[in-house]
C-alpha cells in the first residue's frame, strides 16, 4: 500500500472518529446539564479525546515504524485508545437504536395527524433519561475492565492444568508433564520484572518437557534480545522445543533488501539457540524415557491465506513415521482442521496458539466466549476429533491491544496418562 493511500485511510479514519465523538458528546450533554459535573463536562470530554487520540498516534507510529521495544507510557496510551473506542462504539449503537425509535415515533404521530387532518406542531420525543443513564453504565463496565487489562491483566499469568489419557501412550511416559507456551511477542513487553516472574511460574510447574508454539517476536528478531537471559532460564530435563509462527518470518516489516530480511531470519535461529530452544522447521525429535519413545514433530506456520503456508507434515515425519505416539507443534490451529485430522498419519496431540483468544472475552465455569470464535472454530483450550486432541494456548504475550480482558496470558500444563 502506497504512502498516499495510507494517508487517505488515516484521514477517513479520523473523520469517522470525529463524527462518533460529536454524536456521543451531544447525546450525553443533557445528562450532565443538571449534574454537579456540568461545569467540567467539556473539559473532561476534551481530556478523554486528547488521551484517546494520543493513543491512536502511538498505535499508528508503532505499526508504521515497528520499533524494537516499547515503553509503558505509549502502551498505556494505546490501551486507553482501545478502551475509549469500545466505549464510544457501544454508546453510538445504544443511542442510534434510541434515535431510530424516537424518529419513528415522531413520523408515526406526524402522519397520523396528517391523515386525521389535525393541526398543530408535533414535538420530537426527547432522549429518555433512562437511556442516558444506561449509557454511562454501558460505558463504565468495559472501560474499567479494559483499564485493568492494560495495567494488570496483560501480565496476569494463569496456569491451566489438564490430564489427557491415551490408549497408546508408552508406559514410561505415564505422568509425563509437558508445559506449553505460545505467542511470546517479545516486542510488546514493557515490564521486564513481569516477564521474569512469568518464566519463574513456568519453571515452578516442574515440567519434563517445554514446548513453544511460535511467534517469539512481532516483526524483528532483535525484539527478543532484552529477554534472552529470561527465557534462557527455562529448564526441563527433556529439553525445550519450538516452532515458528507467522510473525517470526519478518513478513510484516519493510526491509531495505532481501539480504536484510534473510539476516533477520538467521538472527532468530541464533537467538532461539542461545535461549536453549531446539527449533523444529518441518522436522522431528525423539524423546526417550525408560526404554520407551515418543515423537515430537514441528512444522512451520500453516494458516489460511494471507498467513504463510509453509508447514509440511510429510517432511516433518521423515525418518520417524512409525512412532507409536506423536505430538505435533503447529502454530495456527487452522492447520489441525485443514490438514492434520485427515492426514494418513495419526497425531495424538497437536499444540497450537496464534489466536490469543483475541485477548478479550469471557471465561467462567461452563461458559467460554470471545469474538475470535467467529473466525477460528478452535480458538482456546482443548478440542477432540477422530481420537486426536488439539490444545490451543491463549498466548504468553500480547499484540496490538496492549492488554488482556477475561482471556488471560496462559501457561499450559499437560500431564500424559494411559487409559487403564
């Protein structure tokens, strides 16, 4: 996309924002007119607008220039922009519905009078106080939730533990503990101490094996440099294995030359090696325990276009197709749906990430929802089909919206067991 087209898109976006702001401002103004806050309404609205547009500026510059690191203040401003935008969208929808009702009522009364030949002016119904008050409630809930999400929620690491049983699990791997992490997105981090604590939480699970399912960075391999020593501390007696995600290829950054992009890819390989991650690029590794073996198979990213489709199951299986028990690492859960389930070889357990659970949703006992479910049928947690399991990790980091609401950063612990 050309610079001119980008500039035009920004202009049109700003016009839409301005229309929304004017609409919300006028709709709420009467609610404040009899309140002790009436003298401060204009000032408060301007302050909120300034904060929101500052966040939009940082968001635009971040995705345009793609810095290697971010600071907490720009992240906070970007988060405020998202929170304010969600509030405005909800208020616009609420007030639009009321306005449609108001004007329909007005026109019905007008035509009724016209048909009955009645004279006299008909006043347009005013906005109901109940709706205005409901608007404040509607605004307060997501706004406060998102403020929590951008200050605390994004590092509110949760350990999700599950036990999976299989008929064909080799006996020596009964009770074997696997920790899965995914979507680190190191270029988004603004709190080194939080990452230190997150790594400590992983090690506290005492995993036998650690598996990372892609997206180490956002755009540039050098983003991981400040955190290499942190992830280097990950310890598991049977190793740490990883695969690539769509962000790891550097496709979302404009490089000066093909050579620069290739160098960036080589840096990613080097950094993974420095951290002690064994990268499986359409490759496999064998884990031996007590005379038994299981296979770890890792593919490159495969997702619906425009995401890269570089994953090659047959290549990953080369040399070890006959393993009794197979674990597949594949970043995008779309791959499981489109290629893995119907593949001639049976993969007992596939581990994915990619969706982040959209970093926004609701998860309570018996109920799980996020807007991402309308894009990805398998978007968070455990799925099963044709006696094959898929687990979609919600992600360790965050991207875009610098926070998490309801869908917390995840450390997954999977204990393997044999069916008795």
